[in-house]
């Protein structure tokens, strides 16, 4: 099975689940006692009763077919007050994606107009992680303390954001907050369980028109022998390409076909020659 590399700079659009400029409110949720939040496949202790949000995102993918986009989702929880906020965001991706934690930290800093003042690779239980402090957030003047944890198909982003453009000490709940994260194992997917496949991409003719390319994309996305979740993901790829150029739609067609092939194994339909 081919391994796509998804650059974690995708976190820049979603790691802060609410607009930085709207982070701090007049409530006191972030100052209330810690309680256990039970999420999908994890638990963590956060102050008060965190507000939940969910949004679809697209991971940029670099590989043999460049400029592809892999739809996934981000689920966030936030506790806010007038001078601080605690947040955890869970990004759920496919098993064929490898995340770059250092790129993710730099991307987050760029997205909020700040600069990374400290970083350290670490472990969170059995998982790779990176800790960082991002200072001089542009709007408002604030400092972010963050831990990013890569756990298989999921990436966990734990943050505390405080007022002040270069705060050196995290808020009092930050240490127990990040230490409390417990990640439960998820069942292995069909794609992860299959033996690796070695294949090479054969030359392909571009579609004669965008409309013809979009029809081909939708045809590939309508896999008959795959789960509804995989079919829906492939259809989302095609929908995102609608209105784009012929080249964009050709890339989307390949991405949709590969999304289906990861489950049914029919790489030949996507224009690949299977070597072994």
C-alpha cells in the first residue's frame, strides 16, 4: 500500500477551534475545577464544562499524485474565561497518513501570527509528541502553550492560551490537563490490516472536459464493495473539485479512486500496475 505524507500544517486552520480574536469571554469556565471529559476514544481532565465543536477539514497530501486533498474531521472542546482558554482538538485521519509534528507546530505559529519560542520532542505514553510555546499571537496579544500527540489515525492538540504577548509560565491547570489525556486503542481498520501492495502509476490521459472528468470522479467514488464511510469520503473529494480545472478534477478522481481502493484493493481501476 502506498503511503501518503500529510503535512500537519493542516492543523493551522483547525487546531484553534474558535477564532483567536473571539477566544476570551466574560465567563469563568476556564477557572472552574477540573472534571473528566469523556470523548470518542479518549478521556481528559478540563476545567468546567467544555463546549464541543466539529468541522470537516482537508489534509493536503504530498505523493505520486500531487495536490490531492483528503477529507477528514476535527472535533474540539474549549473552556474559556476572560484571560485564558483551554482547548483540545482531535483530528481523525486515514491510516495511510503520516504526520510531521514539527511542521505542525510551525504551521500553528504561522496561522496565529506568532513565533515558536520553545519546542521539545517527547512521548505521551506510547505515542510521539511535541511540546511548544508560541508567543506574540497577533490578535489578541496572547501566548499559547501546546502539546501535539500523534496516535495512529488521530492527532490530539492540547492548548492553553493566556493573555500577554510573551508569557513564560503556563496557567495552573495546564500541566494536569495535558498529563491527564488517556488515549484508548481503536480497532484496526480493513486498510491497516491488509498486506502491503507495491504498485506503480501508469500514464493517464486527461479528461476531455471538466464535466467529463467530474463524471469519472463520481463513477470511481460509487464503490459497490466498500463501507458507506469510505464511499462518502470519496464522494466528498469529487464534490470539493467541482468547479475546478481539468487538472484539479483529474487529481480528485485519482484521490477518490484511491480512497475506495484502500478498502476494496482494486488499484488497477485507478490506473496502477500492481507489481506485488
